[in-house]
């Protein structure tokens, strides 16, 4: 469907534009200017659609609904994926393929009961104990030994991903037989990350999480992940945020320290999630940062999170999961973690003093480096040695947090 105010200069659109202006005048006559001024349309380009059709998929009239604009962006606007799907636009991994769709319960043709979680769990004091992390915690791959750097560089903590255990059953069996420490040969502490792909999250039950944690025997774990996106209907992101709170409370019975995972698509959800983690009694929190940083929403969300934690905890601590560079503020409260040091090496990128460049870049290709990975070699000599390049990048990343 062509939007009526798409900015095109064609004559037909000019005619439509004049019709839109006339409709807007009629709209203003129906609704006072004061009403318009106090409740601006969130999406100006969709204003014409509001004039033509105000009935939402929920059955309510958007313009007469107190939730519209304040809590709900409206399913008739382009931001709503349910509306897009009904109009024939699908998104891979969200509404396509049809067997996997995070929005199925909002289709009238499909009904799905919501999972239930135990409301009351006997708290284990160990689950509520503090997790003291260094400024940067490397994420490593259980299946790729090129990321196992501890034979050359000592670090007190590493992060491994539960998703690898879910997707690779043979790897999960090996780790269940040995435990994470013996399997990796790592003598430090291990934090188990529950952040994973959406299609895996829908398949996991609370029992699955507990079984994996019990078998892997990490030193600490995050609470379960959920999916919350800005372009989801707010009822879906609220449902997922509340689900994360229920699962977090269920983790109180674990015999390992727990880091509360902060979730939410909007500020109110992130604030609710943060308050819930503190109310449960967890002493540390983790904030997935990659999407927030990409959308330039990280600063605002983080300000709210730190504000809540400072009021509720004596020594607040937040792990910025997926962020491999320091922000320059909240230095006392923040730790960071990431896998970019290895991803960059795998792609042939060389890190130097916060910059990322090709191995063939003239600024580094013939420059010697005396770190434990390079051992006097120039950057170009590392082109066939991914493990050494990854270790060099890791040392550069850790150096940024010194």
C-alpha cells in the first residue's frame, strides 16, 4: 500500500496531498486544536491512515483509546509488525517462515496458551550473592579453541554462551561429563550467558535452563533471556518483559550466584525489569547493549537503569553485555563484555588503540608489535594466524579498560 504522504512529486500524489489537507481540516474541526497539541501523532506520515481507518486489530478505536500514544503506538501505523504481516510484509526470523512467528498469538486463527512459571521459590542465599567482575570480561566460544586464550594471558573471568550448548548436543554431553572448567582447562571463574537467538528461546522451559546450568556447573549465570523489540506490539514486549521477571524469580533457587538480565523495548519496561531484579534480591545486573547501541538508545536506557540501582543498592554493578569499548561515564558501576575481539580477527581486522583496520592498512602493516601474541611480528604476518591475531585484539581491548 502506498502511503498518502510519501513525499513523491507525482501529480497523483499532489492530488492526494490536497485531499489529505482537506481531510486534516475536517479532522481538526472534529477534534479541537488543543487536543491535537496535547496528543501529537507519533508518526506524521501515518496521519492520513488515522483519518481513513482508526480501528485497531484489538477492535478498539485508536483515537478514543487512552492507551494510544502513551503506551501503544497503534497497530495501524507502519511500526506494527502485526499490521505489516496482515498486509503481506514478512520479516525473516520474526514473522517468517510462518512455522516460526513471534506474533502468532495475535493472529485470530491461532490460539496458544501461555507458559506458567512457579510463583514461589525458596530463595537460596547463594543465588543472591554478589558477582564481582573485572572491567572487561571476554566472551569465548566453547567450540572454537582459537578463543581459548588463557594459556597465554590470565583473566579472572570469562563468559560462555548457553546457546552453544543448546544447539550442539554432543558438546553439551562432553561438558556435562566434565564440567565447564575441566573441559576448557580454565582455572578462573565462568559466567554463563543466557542471551541467545529468538527461535531457541521459544523452545526452552524453566526445567531446560536449570538442567543445563546444573550440568555445566558455571560459577555464575544470567537470568533467562526474552525477546523485546521496538517494532513489536507493546502488549507483546510487555508480556515478554513480565515473563523475564517470572523466570528471574524462579532462578532464586539455584546454587550459583545469579546476574539479573535487564530486558525491555521501551524505558518503562527497562525500568520495571531493573526494579524487579533489585526486588528479587540480585546484586548484579546485565544489560544487552548491541541493539540499543545500534539504535542510539543506550545512553537514555542506561541513565534510567543506573538511577534506579543507585537508589536501591549500596554498590550497584551493571555488565554491559555485547559492548567492547568504554563509555566514559559510570566508571564505578560498569563492566563490559564482548566477542568482537575474535570476530574482528576472523574477518582479518587488526585492532590498535581503539581503532580497527585491515591487516594491509599502511598505518599498521609493517609496524612491529611486541605483545605476547605478535612477538615482534608485523600485522601482515598475522594474516594466516587467526588465533594470534585474536589474542592481539583481545589485549588491545583489555588495554582500553586499564
